[in-house]
């Protein structure tokens, strides 16, 4: 079986085409589920503990009581990854849905959550994107306000992201950058956003309405430990347009420089020195992780 074929539904591993959940599952009916995406290096899940910690926070925020321990999910994750043939690096999506039950919004209608794990092969590392950057566009879609649907909950309700990604595609950009309803920078559809101005690393604060990515948190830690000036705050369009460097962070994308924003070069139109330094630190962290095996 190949990476894209593997599913684990409540402990049953099978090819994806033979895996199923009931149509009465509230994750299917209402998007009532939470998830994490973990990636591997040397076929080992990277920062799995941090991802599981956030899964528990998301589940608690939507009042899904997870009946598994973290050790249970760690074992299932490794069992799922071990079932995949080949040697490609993988992304593992871990989902906990409300479970199956009668239609309705009452959480007590579903007696037990459903556990879903899905794998997919990650494309080979793109040195060109890592060195020369990707394209991004600010889109008209705004990030959900915290008081409406808290973006800090990593839920499967992703229509906001999908609409933003459609606008980015229309603009021939590889990533959409969203602002919130008060006009402050929030995040990308799949990434967190950082900007560099005068050697200061800046990223939106959590009260701007964004999910604090695991890679975002690691980058902030590495930057501070390396002696870089770091700031979390509120930034508008002028701050973004005036940045010397912009880069994106994400589990499967690591650290990616933005070469152009809305069709115009960012800085000199290529990776800047601060972004390059953080990529170097991240690479060292990954190498240390691989050598632990």
C-alpha cells in the first residue's frame, strides 16, 4: 500500500478506498471535529507531543471528551505510519470527530468520538522554493473573528480557508494572506505569517485571531534563543508592504520565504538573511531529531 492509500478508523487500518465512517457521524454532517497534521522526518513523527497537546486543547474547547490517552494516540500514529510502504516522508492527519448519532447539535447525541488517521506522501523538498521563495497575495476574505469561530481551535470547519485559497489561486499566488475584521494581519490558509523589519522578527499576536502553529511556536523559541529581537503585535497592510522580509511557517512547509506579495517583490525579491538564519536553525533541529533515533 502507498502513503496516500492508508487510513486508520478507530484502530482499523486499511486502504483508503475501503475505509469509511457512517454518514451519521457529526464530523461529516457538521464539521464537528478537531484535527492535527504531523509530518515525519526519517519516518518518525516530528513534534508529535506538541501536536497532541494542541489536539486536546481544541477538543476541550468544543467539548469533545477524548476517550484515549496521549500514549494511545502515539501508538496508533506509529502503527499507521508503519503500515505505509516505501520511504517517502509522510504527513499524518489525526482527527477526532464528535462521533455518530442522530441529527442535531446536542453533543450528547453522540456517545463516543471517532478517531481517524490518514496519511499522504509529502512531495520532495523544494530547494527552489526554500531559497528563492513563494508567491503570496492578500485576499478579501477575512479571518473569522474570535467571538464567532475561534481560529485558535483547529477544527475541520475550513470553509473560510477554502474561500481564501480560491482567491489566491485566482491571483496566481501560492498562499493567501488573511487580515481580520479590524484590518490587522492574521495568518495564511495553511501557514503562519512573519515579517522582518530592521532585523526584528514580527508576527501577529494571538488576539488577532489566528491559530498558533506548532512550527510558529518553535520558530519564536529558536529566534529568541539565537538572540534575535522578536515581537508579537498588531500589523496593518502598510507594515506588511514595508517589510524587508516575509516568511511563512507550517508543519509541512517548514519555513518558506515570500518572494512576491501581490505581484511585487518583497525586499530584494528573494530570501533574506534573517529567514535564512531561521531555516538554518530549523534544519539543525530536524537533524538532531533524526539522530535521536
